[in-house]
């Protein structure tokens, strides 16, 4: 066996799946999905085929010709990271033939790590249940069996059978909504009597098609009572059918079409036809997820001043770097996120101006330095290309691939000049679109396109070295310098005057707070909040940065606000720093008790990925 990916059972000697057709029956009372998947392989094959699964029941594997059972087995004990290996024997009786397709009948479980099932009280409208996916990095395998590696790109069709009062969206083209038809999509093969329930009058089928090959982590859907608002010729904003949420989202993201146009000028034609947005309930664990055609967003990016559009700019940038060109596996994650962070800042610069892009870069620079310090006992994960054998990618998720990757590309831009680098990126995207590549392939292309670049930039140090290379670059602008100067003056006892911060938005405050001393006197924290009400900010970037400062300074006046925040949002960008601040270090007994209690009470409101991350933080420090 020759593994493709340290996080997958997929075998490089096996043919990749080229297409999959899914028929999925959503059973909300049991928080399970019953499914039939029809797989088409890239070429005929006879032998053992390995798939990834996690928390799935595999009922049958069937021949496409006569639906006769095909032998299969599951590994005896799940791997704590990769899950359970499904081995299928594709051994036809006739030695002259081989399989290029087969069926798998399966069911998910309530413990699926990709799915969060929300009961009505956990949603915005409080009336109907809701379910959504988060498959990155290695969680698609808990929805359907697959070769769950970005090296194996697939096209898919899907029939989603859901309660009639609900609707569905996917990372795919919506073909239509209609009454279910008995037996369609091989639904007669569904297990446990759900085949007979498929065509119930209380159900509806939503049909989708993704005819461009995508990595499995970009497979996505959401089901609930959904509404939408049109915000541009290629964009609708979806959310639960709550007017206040939809209206706020439409206002926040009204400038999306201009960002798409600027992205096309920089990186070439937008390849995915639609760029729709779905605002999920507060438990969504990320700021955004770049699912093609249907980006998922946390409601925390709706800030009321259009600044949340920077998250949209990042997810839009993935349409070229990440979705069109994908890292071959998570050891090369910087190819997705470093490129996308660079592309995001170019789009922000074009739409919102250079100062705004530099503030974004400055916040990232500070974050990179903090992440490198966090990994000081395991510098492997400060490398762009790193070894993740036996490592859960969720537990080492950090800003390093984003910000160090950005710095690497910015260094190349400074070396060859922006016009030349712009042409390089366009050629890079055109050359590798719809492919999954690794760092070596990128470097080979770079050296071919920019002869002698390795003499000017230490490419090995940047991609395989630890820490921050000496030729990385802190951004410079008048506004950026002014904010850092004000942060330094705070150390001397001077808070900024109201006229100095009158025009500040969330990013300015975030940069200011991030550059204050990590521990202050409690009286200083109280004075800062008394003047600027930072603990009440509607911008969670500001609020969480302030609350983290309050915890580290043991200013317990704000612990009730910390508890409230940890219970009302599930975005890991906020959970990680707040829980870590509560439990890291000595003399934190009261804070550790608070962290354990809050997590016990909030746990079921977090997505399973977020649950695992918080559990690992608590296990390490308590």
C-alpha cells in the first residue's frame, strides 16, 4: 500500500473516484442521514479498494450490474485521526473484466464530526431544526464513504430528501425542488425501511449538480427554513428565514460583486458561475468556509459597517487559490491559505484601499509572531511544508500557513516586482486549475518561470525552515504606525484621546489591543472599558481581544461577559483564545473552574469540530 495522504487510508495504486451520485434521506428525529452512493472510478479496476469512513454504518456494497453484494470489510478498531478503513473487494468472476463503478448503502450517526444538528431553540427562528456540514479538513468521510483527501477530486450529483417545510442549499448548482419519486436515484436501496418513506407526501427532494471536480472537503450542504436576498448579479445571501438577519447580511455584503470583478482583474475569470453566501447559526466553527458556489459564513462577520466583507474577500479569493488549485494534502496547507491570504489582501486593497489592506497585514504579522511563540516546543508546525504523520490537522490549525505563506509570496513580489508577480500568479492559476499540487511542484514552476529566483530568495529556508525568516517584512503605513505608537504610549499611562480614535473601526481597535502589553493592571483594563465600552462591542474581533486581555490581567469584572460570549458563539477563532487564556499558566484555579463549567453548559451548542478543539485545550491544561 502506498498512502496518498497522512490523513487518509486512500492508496495511490487505487483509481481515484471521478464521480459520485448521492441519494440522501434526512431523518431529523434521529440526527442521521441514510444514503445510497453510486461511485464511478477514473478507470476500471480489479483488486482491493480503500475508502475512508468515520462513524458510518456500511450496510451493503453492491455490483452495478445486478446489485449483487460485493465483499467488504471495516478495520477492527478506528484510528483516532483517520477513522475506519473500508476495504472493498472488486474481484469480478471474469478475469477479463474489471469494475469501474459500484454502490454503497450507508447511514451516518449522530456523532458525525462533519454534521451539526440543531434543534429549534438553537436556531435564529426558534421554529424549525437545522443541519449543516463542515468537512474541512478530513470530515467528509463522516457523511459518506470516500477517498477523503484533496488529492482525489470528484464531481457529484445529489438528491436531498428533506421535510417539506424545509429547504436545502449545497456547494453545487441547484437543479430544482420537487415532490419525491419512488425509487429515484436508487432510493429503493435505502436501509431500515427508509426506502418506503422516500416518496412520502410530507417530504420534498432538492436536486443538485457539481460538474467541476472538487476535493471532498468542499462538499457542503445546509438544510433548514431558509430565506434569501439578492445582492448582485452572481450573488444571493441566504440565511434562516428571519428578516432582520437577512436584511443585515444583505447590507453587509452589498459590495460583493465589485470584489468579484476585482478578483477577476487580478486572477482571471471566475470559474464557478455563482458566488452565493449562507449565513449560518452562531455555532458555525469558522469565520467562513469557501465551499464553491455557496460560501458558508458565521453571523459574527455581520458588523454593520461592511467590514465583515473582508472575510468574504478571503473566501472569494479561495475561488482561485484553494478551490481551483488545491493543496495535495494538509502538509502543504499553505498553498491554499498563504495564496488566499495574499489574494484576499490584493482584493481588499483594490476595493477598500491600501490602508485597510495594510491593517489586515499588520494584524496578521502580530498573529504570526504569536503563533510561532505558541509552537516554540514543536517548531515543526512553524514550517510551511511540515510532517503531519499521526497528527490531527484540527489540533494544529494556526495562522502559520496563512501568514507565513502570505509573507513568502509577498517576498517574491518584492523581489520581482508587482507587475511580474501578477503575471506569474495568472499563469500559475491557468496552469494548475482543477489540480491538487504540493510544495515541490509549486517551487519547480516558480523556478521555471522566474529563473534564478533561488539565488535571491532562500526557498528552502522559507518552505522547510522553522520560525519567521529574516527577510519577512512588517507592513508600514502612516495609520499602522500611528496605532502602534498609541499602543506603546499606553505603556506609559496614556490612553488615546477620543479625537484620535473617532474614525476607528474594528480593525484599528483590534490592532491596538493586540499590541498592548499582554498583562495590565486590573484598573487599566477597567479604565479602558469605561472610556470605550470595548466589552460591549458588536465586533467580536474587538470584544474577544479585549476579553482575552481582561482574563490575562485577572480583571474578574468581565468574567460574566466572557461566559456570555463563550455561550453565544461557536467560532473557534474566539473559543481558542478565551479558553486558553482561562486555563493556561499558574494560579488559574478559579478560571479553570469557570472554563470547565462553561464548556459543560455550552458544549452541545458547539459544532463537533469545535467541541474537540476545546476538549484538547482543557485536557492539556487541566
